[in-house]
């Protein structure tokens, strides 16, 4: 199981600009003026892609500042003569599906994901619905940091309100992946699930989702923009669900973040399911539902537990590790025509043709698997090999070139194998004899944080490696 040994939150007092998105504190490092510059920069990118005639999708999470920032983007798009497909408050999985459904040129999603309410930011989506590939994201950042061109003279763009239609289209999309037989079997089992939306954007999908799949939904924290618990769904932030599970007799509970791509699962005994095991269940379900799993390559990020590889290989599938970052997994899945992948480190299952971590899709894929196996979530987890993944955050100087120093530290050790992904700020994995590994990477969304993970079949060994990694980073 995952466990956090230490956690140091980095305050983003400065604007963070990376291929993962733009983030900062609203009205301090992140303002409407910056949003307007990025709106124009995104238009310039779309012009280079020859998408000048298609509308742009715009959606947001439930933070108080999200509507204001969305208006800043919309104002630029409309003045530049671009149509805007406005979803209002929407989850990012539904928004990414809507880019494809409405055949938009791309999209902008306003969110700071799991960060506290005073933060905000945005992600840019391409015509497939996926977050921009790093090269395109860097181009948008470059445009935004340069001189802003004068507005064009032309017709004012039109706004299309597609909020209600997008909800139905997204739920139908989930149903198409589960299939008619899967829906029938789920309805027969009569599941009860607690949905703790955390005041976030998942709220508007809970009831139609439950109705589509015949699930009894128990809502918690389902008032938009009321963040009665910290936004990030962690063990500490979801302890209240234990009593809710006991009183309702629910099969399990889901605790969402603000943009709805991530949900952590809590069991009736109060235990939170490791994100690694959550993705393992998604992979197991998808591969067991297709005829030729051996033709599949399952794509993971390089911070995912070896558990995921073990589950994939059980079905005869190949595995590929890529640099951490949802967009890297999605691009590799597309290239390899993979049906499933994910980020075990964040519990993010990705099921094609979706182009992001999708909490509701992952949960219903798991529920379908429960109906097929006749097992509870706990029984399913116990049927998998036991791996222990522990992790920590360590404060660092963001300008310090630390990966090369970590590599040099282990370079003379012949009992380890070193692998790297991405640039100097990318991941480095030190795999020890016996299979246990240590992984380190500078955060793209919190540049003054180094993320450290360790994974082993032996819990004590995993904790030992994590301690080595933390001490190493602090020493450097």
C-alpha cells in the first residue's frame, strides 16, 4: 500500500508555467491580465494548427475565481471572432470528452486541480481533448511571455451554451465503454456508493451517473464551491467517510478533487485504497474484457509500482514506462493503440478513447469487474501481489540541477540500474537487485519540491530506500 512518510507543501508564491499547466495564487501571481495574454497566445497556437474556423471549448472548476478567469479568456476569444463552447462548471474528464463530441479546435480548462481554493490556473487542450503536448505547451508559454499582437478587426464571436448537452454526452460515453451487458450486470448487483465531491466539479455528474448504472448514490459535500474539507483527497482529508460508510452500508466511497479527474477510494473498514492498486484494478478489468490482451501495451508513468506491471503481465500484455505527466502517457497510448494505462502514483486510470485520468470512468470499470469476479474491492486487492509504495516531498532550490548529482551518487554502484526520463528536471529511477527501486523527480507544478518514491515487496525495504532518498536530496 502507499503511505506518505513526509510532506512539505510548497507555496506557489510565483507563477508556475509548465507543460502540465499554469498555476498561481489568484490576484497575486496569477491575474486576469495574465489570463488574457494566455488567451491570445493560445489563439496564435491554434492558428498555426489551421484551426482558425472552429470554436474553442471553455470550462472551469468551482473555485470562486474560476468564473472570473473564464470570462477573461472568453472576452479575448469573442473579441477575436472565435466561437466559444461554454460548459460553465464541468469536470475535466467531461470537458476533454466534449472537445471531441463538439469537434472543437481545442479547449481551456480553468483549475488548480488539488491545490487549495486560493490557487487557480488553467490547462490547454488540443483537438483530441488531451492536454497539449509539451512542445505545443512551451510554444504557448513563449507566445504569452512575448509581445501581444493587436486584436484583429472582424466579427464578434458567438457563445454556445452546451452545459446540459455535455453532461448527457459524457454519461453516454461512459456507458459505451462499459457496454450494455456490463450495465445490466451492474444494475443487478445494486451497488451503493458514497460520492464525496468535495465541493468540486464532479457534483453535476453524480446523479445522472448513478441513474445510468442503477447505483444508489449517497452524496457528501455536494454544494458547488463549498470546500468543507481540503481539496486534495488524501487519507487525512477523507477520514469522515468511515462513519458515513458504516451508517449507509455502502460498498465503498469516492473522494474527488476539484476538477474531477482524480478520486480516492475508501473501503467500509475505513482504509483508503492505494492509488497503485486502484489503477491495477482498472488494468485488470480492461485486459480481462478483451480477447487478445497479449496484443496490448499498457503504459504507466515511471513512478508506478511494479504491481501494475505484474497485473499487466498476468494477462500477457507488454508494459511501457514513460515520463511522469498525464500527457506523456496519453501520447504513448495513442501511438501504441493502447486500451489502458495510468499513473499509479496518483491513482489515475486512463482508458481509451478518454484522454485523461477519469475518476468516474475508472470507478465504473472497477464496478464492472466486481460483478464479473463476484468479489468485493478488498477481496480483489488481496488477490494481487503485495507491493509497498512509500513517498515523500522534499523542499529544494528549484534552480539547482539536482538530478545529475543524484546520478553521480549512484554511478559507481554496480548493484543498481539507473534509468531516466525527460530532461534534467525529469525522473530518475535507481533499481536495486531484488527489484526494489527508488525514484526521484522535481515537481512540474511545485518546482521547489522534489518527489521521492520507493517501491518494494518488502515494506521495511521500501521505507529504507525512501529514507535514503530523502536524506540524499537534503544532503545535496
